[in-house]
C-alpha cells in the first residue's frame, strides 16, 4: 500500500510542479507583453505632447491635456497590472522552492488589486461594489500596517 501512496504522491507532485512552471512561463510572457505595451503607451504620450507643442490655442491645449490625462491613466493602470504580475510571479517562485505560500505577498497583491479596481475601474462597477472594494482595501491596509507579522523582514 505504501508503494501506491508514494507513486500517487510523486505523480501529484509532478503534475503540480509542471502546472506551476507552466503558469510561471505564462506570467513571465504576459509581463513581457505588458512591459512592451507600457513602452508603447509612454512613447505615444511623448508623441502626442510633441505633436501639440506647436498648437498653443485654447482648443489645442484643452485637447492635448484631455488626451494626456487619459493616456496617463492608462499608463498607471498598466504599471499597476505589471506590479501585480511581478508579485504573482514571486509567489509562484516561492511556491516552487518551498511548496507553501506565505500570507504577506497575498495580502500585498489583494491591496494593490483592490486599490487598482477602485482607482482605475471606478466607472465599471456599481457604487456599492466600489464602496465594498474601498472598505475591504482600507481594512487590509490597516491589518498590514498594524500586525507585526507583516513588518518583520523575511530572510531569503
């Protein structure tokens, strides 16, 4: 019976490890894609600003500022998505090394993701959902700031 259990454990471990490494590969490819998208957005912001430098009329400045605000929101949204993806990749690396996941990175991702939803996708949800996201995010920030577990340094 123990040989069957060992075989089952080893097979399960191989399947989970393979899945984790596949997921790590997909996340790293998506991080690369989002980074290239970020570079594209930044270059487009620069191009728009340079294009509107010669137009000093009220309409031109208003249109340029409106477009730059929209593109800046998109750039900040992409930066936060990349930050969440990098944190996720760190969690996958930690799991592949130690075969367990710590709470600290998960709470950090939850805080970032909730604040990203409230700030960048405010209009996509109802007001009640936005309030729920905001309260839950602030609650996580308070927990993160007050509990000593989250302040201690992790030895690598």
